């Protein structure tokens, strides 16, 4: 018999006992207390079972979420390592271009290695939909390990945001500052190839622009934080899924 039927049955018994004219008040009180005990027990069992069911459901959802999140983070980790490596090349290229601007003779091979950074654009495609969905549902608390939860929130809401902001700043600077300088001072051959790279690199405006673009070091630091935090969270998830 379902709990609600038990409660209904014994509540009716309490009422019947109370209005029974053939029972003395002492017997009524005894019988009513017995019925109340049964009702309280049935309610307690019902609440316990409901809480257990919800807890079990949350645990299953937590495992599914963490398993999927690990997959997201592994992909993000690889992407961040690639972006960070590219930024390291950007720093080397900037250093080389600055040396040419200061008087070093332009080397054709070095130009081939580094000229792409003058047109580069970096956009990290963080896989945030799974986290945002759980956050939007108001169920982040299904993650029982609060240290893990704090790390996840920090990664998605702080570190990834800083990475995206740094990438946008860099990409916008290349597009709106470096690009126009190249367009202004470039000379083209009949095949539309720039033939005066050395002159461009030694232009005072361009040298100043390249110097300011050296702030990519901050982006490398942001990526480093993201890579480390991703690795930490993945290890924590592995322990939770053991």
C-alpha cells in the first residue's frame, strides 16, 4: 500500500476514534496516539525514500556531468597548449622584427617564419555549453566536492574570460593598428607581394606598434593559468569517478 494511502487510512482511524461515543477518553487517547505514531512513521519513511531517490539521482547526474566535462576540458587543454605555443612564436617574431627595426638586416627565411604574426588572429573556442547548462539549471550543487566546484567555476567564469579578453585585445590590435600600418607603407610587385618589408619594419610608427604588441606575454600567462587549472580539475574528476 502506498504511503499516502496508509496516511489516509490512519487519519480516518484517528477521526473515527475521536467521534466514537462508545470509547472512554483514555482509550481514545491511547488509540489516537498509536495511529499518530503510525502516520509519523509512514511520513518519515516517505521523506527518507524521497531524499534517497533524489540523492541517488543527483549522484548519477554528477557522474555524467563530470565525465562529459572531462572530455570538454581535455579538448580545451589541447587547444590552449596550441594557442600558447603560437603566442610563444609571436613573441619571438616580435623580438626579431624589433631587431630589424633597430638596424639588423632582414633575413628572408626569418621573414617567412614570422610574417604571419602580423596578420594573426586568436580566438579560443572554449567548450562551455555543458557548464552553462548546469549553471542555468541551478544545479551546480550536485557537485559534492566543493573544492572541485570552486575550481570549475574559477576556470569557466574567470580564467576563460581573461583568455578571451586577451585574445580579443591582441586580435583587435593586429587588425586595427598593425594591419593599417602595413597597408599604408607597403609597396607591391606585380604579383601583389610586399617588397619593402625592411622599410616597413624600420618605420617609426610600425616600430612603436610592434613594441606595444609585446603585451602578448600577458596572454601567455593567462593561458598558463588555464592549462594548469584544466590539468588540476581533470585529476580531481578522475578521483571523483574512481
